[in-house]
């Protein structure tokens, strides 16, 4: 059975209720021919024409991106300039400008954020959102996806098209975004899995690069049907690691924990919001402002979807100088186990004083970074003020050395989510009427726009009666960043 092509409304003529388990949890947005589309946006005279972006002008280099018109002629990333000129003598060659593409990437992020909070930014031309509550219902998820496409066109430019994938986990959402190009919209529902993946090539799986493919071929696996025929144990043996177990479950629409075991689908386990800071905001104060805003949005969303959180994790990534990255590498102890690190240079170091794991990692962009993370647990709640106090307390725990002066990524994740109807009635009175005040905030912000009310100064610091928060240290989750 083919995956649902969601660009035509498959729900319009079908009034059967979607089975309860058939829900999407992630939306993955992948810009089509991103660099080339940016050039066509900036230069209207390049639109609808074959164009290639090259690192330097000269016959010996290769394309780093090709426009859809060039792709139609067989020109793609990696095609040599001399070959391109043979195929299409009139091809427009543009020298790439990473600063411009990074700026457009930020504008796209902001446009998506206007529709649905961004959970992950896997790369310069991808954005992922996590869905909660009723957003997970297929018709509503589809509408969110269509609104994202429109927001990008309206806010950033008409040449910027994207393919969107919707699926029960991040891994499949990325796969779905790759199944229809350009301007695609594909949904993979749990009831269609794994058979909707049968026609893929092994190389279509994120993380399966040339090296991994060779390994699979050596072990006799050359097609998706062969891979999907393996049981969990077979997948574990094939990869000789817990990644086999994870992949087994991901391809079937499950979510998995660190040990590869599936996580219960009954309860959504966490909700994440994150933001990559623009270069001008990469300071402790800039990062705090972003964290504050992310928290405000996350809390409002919890209330909209009638949920409470009992845990908050904060992750910060810091840009490092070359010297800082080199000295951290010198203390490397353990290699990253993921098969997804093919092109990435990963090292890890252990700070014995603070007991936290952090890694130095190099982006495709050349940015070297380290990270820090911590989790706080508390009595489940949904009001902005208690959650903000928790965030402040977490924020105060972060290390403040020379390596932590250029934060460029902030992520906040709420977990231990429960429906608000299951929240234990608190034994204490709500002294500030925090719940009521939060709901008033929501009403005002929904009516007048999300930035109407800022609450930084609204609540006096309550040093006298701080919320009781238990801290747990969590390792920075680079090992799980498979995209
Ligand atoms: Mg892309």
C-alpha cells in the first residue's frame, strides 16, 4: 500500500473516524533545493532557469546545489562544472554565500514557529515540529503542514518550497519528507507501517550512508523488504548494537528509549521546543531571552492541549573556539556509538568535577560546539509562573566557564506529561492564583498575538517560598541526534 499523499485531502470523502492509534507526532520540513531557491528568491531574473550554486567560480569545482530546472536536466549536487556546461551551456552559476543561506534559514525557522513551535533544527534547510494533543489528529496535522508551507511563502519568499513529512516519530517524519519532491506532503500513519516503506532503497534511510550500505550488503541485506523481514533480534545482530533495535521500532512507527525498547504509546512522553540563536544573540543574556520565550510558548501549549508536565530538561549548546575544541578533544574517552556519525567528527569528554557528559562536535558548517544539559522534576503543573521558576533554577546551574560564553542553541523539553484531568489536586492553596493568571495570559495572547503579554516583571520573585525542585543530571543527548 502506498503512503498517503496528503496534498490531496484524503479525509474529505472519508468520514470514518481515524483509529485512535493512528496519529502523527512529528512534522519534518525539508526545503527543496534550498541554496538554489534562495538565489532565485534574491535574483528574480534566475527564476524558472537552470542554476547551480558552486563554492568558487571555475571549471574544476562541483555543484553544491542545483535548482529544480537544473535537476530536470540531470544536474545535481556533485556534478562537475565542466559536465554541467556540456549538458546545459546556458546554466547560471552562482558562488554560494553561506551567510545569506543562514539568514534565510533563520527566517524560515521564524515562519514555521508562527504556525507551530519548532522542536528540532536538524540542519540549515530542515525544521522539525512536535505535535501534541489534538494536533496529532491527521486532519489537523495536515492543516498545520499546509499552514507552514504558506507561512514560508508569505514570510520568506515564493520560490522557497518545501517537502513535509508527518509520522509517529522523528525518524519516519524525515523519511516521509523525502518521499515526494518538490512541494511534497506525505503522511505515514502507524497502520500503514512498515509496508509503506517497502519500495524505498536502503540508502533512503537516514544514517545509512555508503559505508553502512556496504556493511549491510556484506551481511546479505540489499533491499528494504529483506531488512523489514528481520525481527528485532535479527536487526540487533545485523547492526551489532542497540541501533538495530531502535531502527526496528522506528520503522514500525514506535518510539524507543535509549536501550532500544519501545516507549509506551499510550502517553506522549515529552514535548520539546528549541531554537538556534542568530549570531548577534549568542551571549548568555541572548540565550536567556530565547529560553524565556520558549518556555512561555511551551507552557501555553500545554494548557491549550490540556496537559501538565512533571519534568523539565534544559539543553544548551555552546560555540567553541578552535583552541577550546582541540583541548576538549585531547581528553577524549569514548567514541560515539551511533552509525549516524559517518560524516561528523565526534569526540566526548568527561568533566570529573561536574560529572556531566558533553561532546565536542563539528557541524557541516564547521561550527564546533559543546553542550550541557540538566533535568528538574516537580509536582506536575501547567502554569507559566511555576515553570518559569523551574527554568530559572535550572539556568542557574549551568557552568559559566570560558567555554560557555557563546551559547548558540537552547532547547527546553517538558516530560512526564499527563492529561490535566489526572493531575493530583494539590494540598496547598495556589497563593498567586497562578493557574487563573496563566489562563488570562492565554486569552489575551490568543486575541492580540502571542507577544502581547510578557510576564518577566509580573510576578515578584518569591525567594520566601520557592517551588520545591529536584534536579537530575542528564547527559547531553548528542548520541541520539540521528538527523
Ligand atoms: Mg532539502
